């Protein structure tokens, strides 16, 4: 079996410096709107206990190929090499999974570069089944939205139903 590689990301110490994203864009000659890794931000917001929640998550996109040209030469991916907080680790998934179990506020990701080309378009195995939750946002001049139960179809709720819940 071929060894599978991934990234272990310790987001507890991510500062959102952007080094991972910028170096990825430079390495692959991506435009400003394209990247193989992007830092998502949650917070700051105050918890019930009065503490502050603030997390930065470097997440890979479908453009991440783990810097295949670099790793083929024994080098690290650019995001790992240039991470100022040293929170991104590259390696075999089996080794990273062991490290993952030693600490909280980490996640392990195994990117699949260009998944549509690699696996083909998504085809649902549950034809006719309605299992996913739906969120529908409709512009009505007001900031209204409706969250549907998992067994409710999108077209089964109307703007009138949303307006009725406001009163």
C-alpha cells in the first residue's frame, strides 16, 4: 500500500499571519483569489463564562497538491516551510494521526488536489432521499431566513411562513 501524506494543523497557536497562503500563491503562481490554503477566522466573541473565543484555522482548498514538485525532492510544502508559528506539520498520515491523539485543538487533513478531475463529479447515492438540512435565504426587503428540518423540502416553506414566525 502506498503511503498517504497529509498536514497536521495545530490551530491553537495560529496567528493568521498569512504566510501559508502567500507562499502557496507564490509557489503555484495563483492569482489573489486562488490559493491552496486559506486561514479562516472565528471570533473574537465572548463565551457564557466571560472568556473570549478566537480561533484561526488554516484549511486547505481543492488547489492544494501538497506542493508535489517540492515534496518529490524531499522538501516540505511551502505552507509548512514558511509557517511563522510552526503549527503545520507535513508527513505520513499514520505518523500524524499519532501526534493528533496527543493534543487538542488540532486537525489532520489529507487534501485531494482537483477532486473533480480525480474522482469525477459528485453523484448522490441516495437518489430521492432527503437527508441533508437545507438553508434557504430569500430577499424580501427584510433580513429573513428559514432553517428547515432535515425532512422538509426547500419548496415546502414559504415567505409567508417565515413572516408568520416573526409575529
